[in-house]
């Protein structure tokens, strides 16, 4: 694809970097770090948060280290993927499961959180509740202690009310991916935008949000709380950038969504941040 020409500094907070051996699986689109960097450059993206794909029952130490290693000397900011052993306890089955569940060897521990947080290669965490469940109380406490941003994939299997109960009352910044409505659930997206009024440290990320109404509403009502995310490699960054460029909002709001908002919360994305 041709390189986009626009006058904005763009940072991307939602790029998946599959393992170098291409082992993501048949449904995952494999991409090399070099190709991802090239596609980011084509879209005019100056820095991108990268993290490994989710994998059921998987331990994320090796994938996280692989992402950090391949981020060296590239405009990538590594986030560590984490998992948990808890499910929302609103139903009797969920409460029972949590009562008897124990953190296994493949689950993220409080010690893992501290190691990732104090390793200067990582600048935050990523969680996909649909695959990884939710952290237990001890891990959540560790996340509060280190106070780094957590990007969480929202959607029909991790709806806004559940995220509010489990994560949004915590003291660390939470960035809800896909406006909390994946796949293309406008009702959930609207509910997630409503929750911004109640949670000051909650932010929304734009990947796979294809509806102008919800994108423009969030930017108009909460101009400081929207972060650009491409969803690469499933979506080409050029396409994701163009979707934001064509919104009917002010240039100032575009600048906030493309970089200013994320840089205010994630220091490593700032123009003068050390690689």
C-alpha cells in the first residue's frame, strides 16, 4: 500500500506481534517485526505498543520476552501479556469456580507483575479476558502497586459492566480495547462510552471500531480519553489511520486521539522518550 501523507504524529497502542516462529496458529495472521515496522511507517505511525497474541492455557513469559527482544532498535514499545484464574462471579457457577480455583503455574503471579514492571523493557500490561480470564485479588493488588497501564480487550465476552466490576475501580489506568464492543456491538460501545463519566482513569482504544457515530461521539464528549489503535496485523495500519482521518471532528481532537492522549498516560510513547 502507498504511504499515507498527513500532518499528524501518530502512535498506535494496539499492535500484536506474533512469535518469530510463526506459531500463532492457523487463524492468526503471522507477520515479522520488520514487516510490521514497514507497515507502521507506511501509515505514518511513529511508535507502536506491541504485545504477543493471546493463547489459552499458555504461559506468557517466553512470548513476552520475545516481543521485548524484537522491539530493540525499532519504534516499538513492549507491553507484557498477563492472564488470571478468576471468572466474573455474578452467577453461581462463576462464584463456585472462583472459590475452588487456584493459580496454576501458567497463570501470572504477583511476582511476575513485579518482574515485568521493573524490567525497563516493558511499559505496561495487556489482558484478554475472553482467553485469559481475570487476575485474582493478589495480582490486582500488585498491578496497583506498580501502577502501569493495562490494556484490556473488551467485547461481548468481556462487556462494560463486567470490566467495571473487575478492573475499572482499581487505581491503575485501564485502556479498554475496541471501545468495549467487539465484534461490532454498538450497544456495548455506547455503554462503554457512558462509563467514562464514572471512571476517570479509563480510556478507550479505537481498533476494529467501524462506526463513525461511536468514534465521533467519544471524541466529542471525551476528547482526552480516546487512543488510536490499529489492530495490526489483522487490520493494515493505513486503513485504521484513514478511518480516524475521515471523522467529522476538529483537527485538535484528531491530534489528541492520534498521540497526545496516549502520550499523557504512557510515557514511553512521548516524542522524547528514550528507546
